[in-house]
C-alpha cells in the first residue's frame, strides 16, 4: 500500500434558481481563486438538475480560510440571494482512496 496522507473534501450540492445571470462567470472566478489558496488540492464538478462540486483541501484550517475569503464571501451572499433555491455543504475526511484506470 502506498503512503497516503488523509485530506478533506468539501461536498457542495445545490439546485439553482431560474435566475442564473452571472452564475457561470462567478463559478469560474471562484474556481480560479480557490486554486490560489493555501491548502487547495483540487476540484471536481458536475451540474444537471442538481449540481455537485467537490473541492479537496489539506486541512480544516485551509477550508475555514477559503470560506472566509472576502471574494468568496461575496459569491456566497449572491448564491443565497439570487442563484440557489437550495444547497447543502458537507465536509468529510478522506482516509483512503482508489481508482480504476
């Protein structure tokens, strides 16, 4: 077994409203900004009727710093006020992973 260092996944699940003006641009901006944050490891996203974005972080402290980032706070507010009819956020510790190639 390879040496594996646990990390954290933030799972953001959402349903958007009919008003999505500016949403795609903000999502791209937030992904680009997250990539510059200390402790950021990666991101995966899919959107159909329900959107799911999973971001990966080295620590809970890195997640907290991202949540409190001033530009991210603006995006969160716009999400609550305009873009989301519902969302849920889960933070999970990843202790093992495997893949099929």
